[in-house]
C-alpha cells in the first residue's frame, strides 16, 4: 500500500489506518522526498558512530556527534559507506578570499 500526499506546513493528513500495532505494519517504511526547503532550518537526528543507521541508501545525510575522530561531522550515505563531511570554520560574514589573505 502506498500513501502519497502533498505536504502543507501546519496541516495534518489522515491515512485512515488505526494507530495500533497491526495497523502500523500496513504503513510500510515511509520515504519522504522534499524538492526544496527555504526560510527555515533543518535539524538532523543526532547519531554516534556506534548507533548510525546501516548504510546502503544513497543520498541520505546524518549528523554524527563523534564521527570525525570524536568531533561532530555530517555524513552522507553513498550506497556503500557513510562518508564523513568535515565541519569547517565557524560561520562568518568575512569573505573566504579576504580570510585567506589575512592569514
């Protein structure tokens, strides 16, 4: 059974499936695809290296609190592995070229 809906912020959709263990199995594994997000922030679920989900679904992004040698990082699933995206310097209004010239 597939459930398809256009999502509107602040609106709740009903599936018609009762929320009890037998009914929840009918929902299957949800997949949410969002074309674009603007004027908002995104909060990723916090994982550690030891409790990160299994890899194998390319394109997923997670936050790993200890994934960069004990420091936080983002990771992207390439279908085979979680690849670390190192977090750089703090956000700044300084242009990157100006910053590099100043060092």
